[in-house]
C-alpha cells in the first residue's frame, strides 16, 4: 500500500475517473478527518489518496 497526501483531492479524483483507473473506494469523507479514495495500480498495489479536512 502507498499513501499519498494532496492539497486538492477533488482534482486527483477527477483525473482518476477521467483516465478510467480502477477505483476501489469512491471519494469519501472519513470520520477521522480525511477526504479520500482508493485505487489499485497495475501491479496490484493499493493507492490511498487523501486530503486532511481538519487543516
């Protein structure tokens, strides 16, 4: 698994959708303060991309 923090989660999500990437968890507001989504890369690695909503 790889975790990536971004300042613009909506832009990353739009890019993933536009490129038809295999999204495993849709864009979600997590109860611990992250807005995130998950996808899997071609090698099977899970990518967790998030933005901290608390800052």
